[in-house]
């Protein structure tokens, strides 16, 4: 027996969609999601996306020459530290360092078996002292002959060590700069910076005009040509004459050798200025003073480094006004 249904079955084309098919159709009608938008977050209407785009990756850190890192740590000038590397005193990640090595912040550096404490250069407070070197002192940390050194007369320093900006020989007195920043010392000493050095020189006898002209034009020394930028007569009496001379480089005993090359003997030599720092009446021989904030900024500018000091009400380097008397 056949039983016929009261309503014919729905055709396949007109059959109502199932629930899962309806959900799929709604999903196809939605706008495509941004690749930076996390799932499950909706944008606020009229206010742009409510999500944050993916952050860009930090740029890769560039490796730096080993001697520069050591100099910035206040261990010495680059020239001195290159000698340490040659002598096998420096290791990087346990292996013996070589000249030309570059290091990353993650590398472990040791000097004479002690780990180097590294810190960002931008956080290091640059200090510069103006020391009045007397005759008879040497610019070295340890002297085999037991002569007094300038470093015994300098104040203590917490991080790093004091580095002399150039040298003055045993019989030369005057202004000597010392700093805790190796890169600053290296730049001030480099001939390419053309930092002026001014000396007061006492000459035995009266040098002829031709000799003074030759010293300004140029004299051939053992290590190449050299000359004074300027010579100014500063008086004198009897058998001695004083002159102020100007140099823009710092070779070994260069002032004395220049005068000797034209037949003149130097009886006294004193440096009175380095760059923008002037010796003046203070400090006295064997004493030091810390350069002021303005002096420090000018010195950094000569070295091609950004300024560090900014004047402020609580700046200890800024002189405070004294109260009026009663």
C-alpha cells in the first residue's frame, strides 16, 4: 500500500539552508580582517582601529672596535690600549684579543684577568681636571726611577681612571688636562682636530729675525716637518728673552726641538693654554681644579662630541650669589 504525502518534498534548489550554511554565508559577507588586528577585537565606530600595529623590531647593534670600548671605560687612551692588546692583556669571551677586533654589548671583556664593567657611554659623566704640573714630575703611573708622578696628586675616582691628555716632559711645567673619558682624550690628542697648545718659552740670548721667520715657515725635524703657528715676543732682560708660541699638534719635545733646529737653547718652558682652557693664576703648581661647565662644553665641541653640561639652578658648577653684608 502506498501512502502519498500531503506536501511534495522541497526541491534541492529551494530547500531552506541549514544552520551551518547560514553561518558560513555570514562569514563570507564580513570584511577581511587586517593582518595586524588580533582576533576577537572590534574597532570602535568612527574612531579608527582599536588595535595597535605590530611594533617594529629594534635595529641590530653594530659592533665597535675593542680599543674604543676600553677607552670609553676610562682605562686609557687608544694608543695605550692598543699596546695592551698587543701584549696579550685583553681577552674577549675567554680568547686572546687581537688588534682590529670588534665587540658587541653582549661580549665579555677581561683585562689582566678582571672582568670589564661596561656601561652606556651616554650615562657616563665626563670629568676634566686642569692640573698645574711643576718641573720634576713625570706623566706616568709608575716610574722605574722612583720619580714623583702627577697621578699621586690627583683626586680619587670611582669609575675608571684618570687619563692624561698628552704629556709634558720632566723639565716642562704648566697646564696638563686629565679626564676619565678615553674617547675625549684620544680626540683632543689627534692631529686632525688641530687643537691649539700655547707655550711660554724662555730663550737664552736674542734669536735673529731670520730664525723666527724660519720657525713660522717650517723646519724639518727627524719625524717630519713642523712649525709654530704664531710667535709673539713677551719681553725679557739680560741674556734671556721670553716668547709665546702656538702649536696645533703634540709631538714629543716638539717645542724644544724646533728652537734647537735654528740654533736656540730653551732654558724654561711652560704650557699656559690647551684649547679653550687657560692655566691662569690658579691652580698653583702641584694642584688641580675641575673645569667649569662652560669650559667643558667648549672642550667637547673641539673634540666633536655633544655637550654635557646644562646650566641650572642646582648646578654645583654654577657660582651662587653671595648675600649682601649686613
